[in-house]
């Protein structure tokens, strides 16, 4: 199975790179398994974690939970170290910042606003926990992409379509831009379309008039990718990248189906 730790503050550290988060989660998991045998050991674990880590945040309002770690030895699944499924049925979530009831009952906006079929597509095509969490929580990135494709093929794209490796690869190129996008803002206080200032957050804006252009039909995608264009050429290159990906998908889809 796949999992996402975004609601636990996974991507809210100033340094939320793949490498930094992997090291953070790996150390926590090792520390938890070494120190925690009963609920009484949790304060020792928490103190050691706060002492060992830099908890500097992008956005002060979102709590970064110290009990988030890897749930498997292969480090492919991120989740709650104090969940009962990790502790022989013992539920230790009462020690967490939000408490057991909120942790157990919370459903993120993506659960409501990304259609189930598209959630299943992400499950099929993204294997990396880091990229999976970034994409699953970016509603515009997901919904806009599949809408643009559906508009061109005349029907909703179903999850089983991605049993075809060629189509999976094209879509994965697109979602991989969440990490590798060449026009991404270098600012640490940007995450997707949002930028943060302490306890405030705002939605970013691309000034198309500055480049002599009208609002791009790809605007929501560009914002999701934290785009910051320096000139008209960069904007046009970005549009070409996305449209080429969409057209490649549509062409291959129509060849197959």
C-alpha cells in the first residue's frame, strides 16, 4: 500500500527535500524501535527527537509531528509510529499533538476533491513515497491534468489504462515535475501554489501581462509546480513542455484504444 504524511507536517520543514526527509524519518524509526517498548517510554523518545532535529517550519500554523516515521524496513511507506497497527494493537496516539480522535478521523481535502478514479491512478503510477505525497495533496496538479486529457480524448481516463507502461511513463514524467520542474521557485517558503510568511499563507500569482501574454490555460498547473518565470521565453518553454506531454499521452492513448 501507499501512504502520505502531509497532514502530519511532513513537507512543512524548511528543508523538505527528499534526502533531508529520508534521513529524518530513518533516524526517528531507528530511535523509536530502540527506545519505545511501552507507552511510558514515549517521553524519552520525544525528548531525544526534539534534541536531534531541526524543527524549523515553512508555516508556523501546521504542526510537524515527531511521531512520523517509516513503517517498513524498505522505507517505502510513511506513517504513524504510535499507531496501534505498529504496536501490537496498543494505541499510543493520545500523546500526539492532535490526539487520537483527530488523527483517526481526519480526511484531507484531496479525499473530497480528487475523484476516486484519479486517486487510484496515482496509486498505480507513483511508487516513491515522497513524490506520491506531494502529488496526492496537490488537487490542481492532478485534476487539471486529467481534465485536459479527458477533454481531448472525449472520456474520463480510467485507472486500468495505466496498466500500459507507455501511458504510465508519460503521466509519471508529468507528475515527476513536482520535484524536477526547471522553472520552480528556489524559495523555501513556497509549496505548490502557496507561499508562507510565518503564520500567514497566500496564493502565488504569475504576472502574465509582464510577458505580454494572457492568462495561460495551464496557470493552475504552473502554480502547483511553484513556477517563477524570468521572461517570456521561459513561460513559453514551460507551456510547450506541458502541452507536449499531454499530446504525447493523447496520441499514445488513441493508438492503443
